[in-house]
C-alpha cells in the first residue's frame, strides 16, 4: 500500500479553561507519515507531542486543520479509522482489578473481536510481550515494565495498520527499555505497520525512527531523517582531549572551524565544524601538555534536540 | 463486521463490570446490604404505624423500586466511572465503539444484577411482610421492571454526561440523582401532595407512571402507563443523543485526555 499513513494539514489545537481563556498547544502543524515508517515526534515536555498523537489517533479533535489517516478523511471515517489503529499511552492504565488476560479480552471485545480470533489474539500477544507468567495477575499488582508490556500487547490486539506509541519506555529501567525497543522493532518488521512514536529519549528516536519531527511550543521546528537533521544543523563533531598541563584554550577558539570549546577538569571539549581539516592545528596547541586520550564523536539527536530547544 | 463482533462490543462493558464487581467485596453491600436495609426499614415502619395492607403495599413497592433503580443506574454509570477512577478512559474511547454499545452493554449487567436483587426482595417481602409482589401476574411485573430499568438507563447516562462535561468531580451525580427521583416521582407518597412545580417535574419522569401503573394492581387508581412508556423511549433516545454530544464535546475540549491523567 503506497498511501501515507498520516497526512495532516494546518492542525491547530487550544485548550480553553472554564472561563473561556485558551492556551494554544498546537499551531498550524502539517506533516506526513509514510506507510510502513516509524515516525518520531520529539520535543521537550509541554511541546504538544501527546496532544498531536491524540489528535492523529482521533481520540481528541483539532480546532482547525484537516487529516487523512490511512487514506481516509478523518472527520467522516472515525469509526473505520479506529478499527485499524491502536494506541499505547505513556503511564499506561487499565481497570485495576482485571487480570492481564481479562484486560486483553475486554479491549478485544471493544474492537469487535470474538471467538477463536479473540482468544488466539490474546494468547499470541501474551506470548509476544512475554506476559505468560503474569497473565492471571491483576493490573494493580503489575510492575511498571509489565504494565507497559500489557499496554503494547493491547495496542497490537486488533492487528493495527497504524500504531501510536506515547513514550513507550518512560519509567522503565534501562534493561526493560532496551527490551521494549527491541519488541517495537520486531513488531514493526514482522507486521509491517506504521508507527508514530512520541518520545523525549533521543537515543530511542535515533535507534527506531526513520524520520523525526521536533516540536517546540506547539510548532514543528524541524522535520527530516535523523542524519539529515544533524547535517542541516551543522552541529559539528565533538572532539574531547584528555590532557595534563596547561593550554591556552582562547587560542583554540581562534582555529578556523572551531564552533565552541569548553574547559573541564583534565579535558577540553571542542565542537568542530570539520575535524579532519583542523585537527592537526588544534593538537599543536596541546604540544606542551601530556595528551592522555583523544575521542571524536558524531553529533547525536541529543545535540539536535538541545540546539532546537534553545 | 459480523453480528458476533457487534454483539461483543455490547458485551465488553458487561464483562468488565462483571469482573470488577465479582472482585469487589463491597458489591455485596450493593446487592444485599442496602436493599435489605431499605426493605426492612420500610417494612418495619409499616408495622409500627399499623398501616393498612394497601398502604403497606404502597410503601413496599416504593422501597423495591428505589432499590432496583439505584442498582441498575449505578451499573450504567460504572461503564465510565470504573474507567475514570482507573484513568483508563483513553483506551475505551480510542476503540471503535459507540455510546450505545457502552450504555446498553452496562445496562445488560445492571438488569441481571437488578433481577437478582428483585428476586431476593420479592421473597423477603412475601415472607416477612406478607406482600406478594407477583399477585398481579408476570406481565405487569415485566412492564414495571422495564420502566424502572429504562429510567435507570437514563439516570446512568446523565451521570456519564455530567462526568464528560464537568470532569471527575461530577461523579457525585452517581449517588445524588436517584435521591432526586426519590423526592419527585412518588416513591413513598403520591405526586399530588407535591407543590405544583414539583408535580410538573414528576409528570416528566417515566418512573412516576410505572409506579402508578403497578400500584393500581394493588390499590385501585388511575394510571397512564403508555405515557410512561413513551417518555421512557423518548429519554433513552435523548440520553443517547446527549451522551454522543458530550463525548464529541469531550473530544473537542480535550477533557478525555484530562480524565486519563
């Protein structure tokens, strides 16, 4: 299927207080999510990510703008769209006293699933998200990681063509976060679905997403592949020199191509536009010191995030 | 979608309410404790006041009606209350379900629970207070119960509408609206003794007509059960339209997100 999974044009949203005072959370958002893509929505807290993902999933409505989800005009086809998508929320919650398998059964029924189709979907997802041992545990007794896995299992129940994940690794320990990212990747590969992923974990976005949009104060400030964003912003490469002795870092700043420098105890961090051209000039300035180690690293999405969030 | 899939969308709410109720010890209070307290207090009052058999029937019918109304309406309201309390409302409204799936699914469970409570109260009132609820035959009982459950569905929907409009604090409506019904629609006294404006309110509540109908079997009097049935159908339709409207509004204002936080 070649159509885009999401096509949004001019989406605006504001929340009004009881007295009618409004605060605009999304301003004229236009973007497309390609079929089969993992698309990242990145941005600091309060940038409008959750509101945007909630609008895309038809949970809430925009004030203005138009959307096509899976090729269907969103206003006229909400029910059809909802049957083909699903959502896993940040800090997932389910009715407390339902067990894992009862929760999945309840939500499967809400999607109109029945009989062997429902029971095999429950079993498959319990196995896929490694919840066999917890299937008879009540939601209130699950750990944060298990709740997150249950939320993902629920999101996959109806075999959605488009999946919305709102901070799927928030609150998880590093091991569980890595496991969850692997599960997302596996689900994406095996089931060939499109995923819109909300996160402020830049490493996660870089690992999973083929395209990302940065939101700041309700606006898309950048939209491209992670690599293109790093190139476009000319963030430079980071050179870290560990040394003993004295060096005039003011002189380092004068070297062509040096974008920034930071003097830290026992090391200097230098951001270079083109490391290869000027590395020798910089190292000459450290000639009187004892260099212990040199590390050069590519900029990552964290650097893009910090640059864009400024 | 197949008819079984469609049926499951209704049964989903009944299934959830059933599981939550069976794991909650306080369900026993809703099913046995409060209904018994209500019936016993009214039954004993009739003995103390040495009222006539007719008056005793009048009051016991009122007590049983109010209890059934409370049990069934809270089950309809629970369809949203349980989601709101557990902050899982997003998961319900992201699914391809309509308001009528949720309301009628929950009502199915409310009717089952109401029927259990009714059976218990009928037996107790027969043996302890000498009142035979089934004296008029099965059909009048079914008509009367249909009226009570339809009124309960409308009250339950009103609770859901209040929550979706005003937020979490509006859950108090779940326990207060049936109190209003107690006041205006002649549970323990004829509506004629109410002040004129309240009588007008009583005349637009279907339960008023169903109570008059059922009491006419035991105490001769006039009734207009067709009016009650018409109002009940009108309110069911109106309730669904208003509930749809409040869901749409909650999606526009974003209250659905706030109810999940």
